[in-house]
C-alpha cells in the first residue's frame, strides 16, 4: 500500500491521508468563515484545497469560468460547511471585522500552492503536470499575476505562464502601466501583432515604461529575429514588412526600419505587391543600397517615377520661396533618376542642368558635353569645360559651373555663404584638354546642325587643325598631320 509522509516524518496510508485532508479543509473553511485569515490559509493548504475554490470568493480576481460546465470536485462534508456568501467582502460584512486584509491571504496561499507544484514537478524529474490539473495551474498563475500587477511587482509577473488567463491579465497590466510585463507575457504567448503594437505605443509616446529603455532597438531586434527564423512563413514576412514600413516614417526610426525592411525575401514581397505608400521606401533604398543588390529595385522604381516627376514639379511650385531648397530637391531627384534612361529621357529637358552637374562629378565628360550641346544648347560652356581648370581655389577637376561663379552665387544666396570656400572633389581620374576637345568635336559632328558644324570648324582651327583633318571625328577620332 502506498504511504504518504506527513510533516514530522509520520507515514500514513492513502486512506488516512484522505481523511486528514478532509479534516484540514473543514477546519480551514471554519476559520475562513470567522475571518481568521492566517489560520484558514494554513489549514486549507494542508488540506490540498483546489485553489480555484478559494479564488471563487474574490470576484475581482477570478474572472469568468472557462466553460459552461465549470465544476470542481469537493468532499461531501466540506461543501455543506463552506461559507454561503458569494464573496470575501460579504463574509467580512457578516462578521463585522474591519481590520481584515483580503489580499494578503490569497497571495500567500497561492504562492505556497505554486511552490509545491514546482517541487512536485522537480520530484518527477521535470515531467509536465497532468491534464486534469492544467486548469488549476492556469487559475493560480492568472490570479498571482493580477495580485502582483496591483502591487507593481514587475519582476515577478514574467515568471508565470498564464496563457489561458491572458484576457483577464492584460487589462490589469495596462491599467497599472506595467507594459514591460505585458510585453513579456505576449512574447511568451507568441502574440507578435499585439506585442509589436505595444512597442509602437511606447515608441510614439502614448505609453511609457522605464522597464523598456529603448523600444525602437527592441522592436528592430525582434523583427530581425522574426525575419531570420528558419521556420519563417509568409505571415512572418507580412508582419515584418508592415512594422518595418511603420518604423520608416520620418518621425519614428526610418534608418532602422529600412535595415529591417530590405531583407532579400521581404524586399521581393514588397516589390511584387507594390502598394502606393511604398514608393518613398523604395526611393530611400535606391539611394542607400549599391548595385547589384537588390537586383529588382531599379526596374520597380522605373515604373514608379513617371507619376512621381509631375508630383515633384507641383511640390517645387508650392515649395517655400527658397532657391536653395528647390535646387536641392531637383538635384536629389536627379540622383534618384540616374540610371533609369527610359524614364529620364522623358523628363531630361526639365533636369538637363542638374544632370550636367551630376555627370561632371561622376567623371562622365562625354555625357556632360552632349548635354550642354544637345539639350542646353550652350556651346560656350561646353568649350569652357574643355579648358584647363586652374582657377584660384579650384581642385583641378572639370566643373560645369566655374569656381568663381560658384563663389559669387554662394556669397549672394542666403544659407550658402558658409560654403563658398568649399571645393567638392570630382572624379579622381583626370582627362587632358586634347581628349575633351576631341569629344566635343565628335559631339558637334554628330549633331545635324550647320551652325554646330561651323562651330566645330572654329574649334579645330583654334586647335591648329583644318576641317579635312577632323573629317572622321564622328567616328571618334581626331587626326593631325
């Protein structure tokens, strides 16, 4: 026969232990009716009372029953002698005890019950509890979390697993401002959406919790780990995309959101769906990510720019009265359009001057000369571009706008005076004047314009050549005798 060891080392069989539990419960409930909290807790604990019975006397802690047939087995003699009142407040009022502390008693009882459960689990070698006791464990953990939340015990709430009682616990954690504990509870339950929603409120300042020191870093780390999970599904990709785009708002954390969003898989999903609000994130990625990664980005951007350039013009037309601001936005969009010839060809007349500056800084001299001659029609600037740039303060490179003119403009333009002595370096590889003159002649000869041909003859004569000596310029060669 199985023996049970009581306190003091006394061994009794199971039948005797059952009788002792009955007696302890009878005594415990009698003490409970008399509001002897400490004695009631000790006897009910020794009697192995189902904790849900005790919690049922605390309406603010018990919540709603899990099922319609919510029943608990009790000793026949115990059920008849339980307090008939529906709550501990009614018991207190019936006994007229004014110094009763109802919160201390259930907390101590439930903590002891939980400790015994842990010790029993360790004694079984870490085996899980039986299915018929899962409801008891969930009830104990849920009520303990509520009690600790009321007392602002942040560190204790995270050690309880009360997934079944989350609906009762979460409102109390929010009410008491314990958002860190709420995040840990949601993370244990794997509720990604609600967890990220809590962090978003902490980021925007709607909620505040000292326990979450940097919610942006926490969210980015979580999204990164979620995106790198080996069992990642399309749902995880959608969650990552949604909250990465949310972070990319200019008032939040655009750089961190961009790093999360443009993972290869998430980017592919984003490019395929292409909702209207993704244009700006794609544009930022185009500026920050060097080719060839990501490979799908330039083609996708090319389809977005035709409708965006008119919006740029409207934006500049309604922009603040600042030439510096408008020039910056024009150059910014020119850089974004660079490399998309199918799109930029349609709007080249609007951005030709900006393209000249950009091509010059990139060292694409032929493109500069073609733009000056074909699009702008400024042969004087094209010829000046081919001359040696040895102005005072120059960096020796080629410049569409001379250093002297740059300084004059900077000195007379608000916001640019501090930049007038700054020289921005061009491409490292320098090219000779002769090579540039050859390029310019080739450009002139390729233009079906008599005036341009006359201009090429003038340039050739200045260089010491005759028209017959550069008759093959259109093929890319300048030959001297």
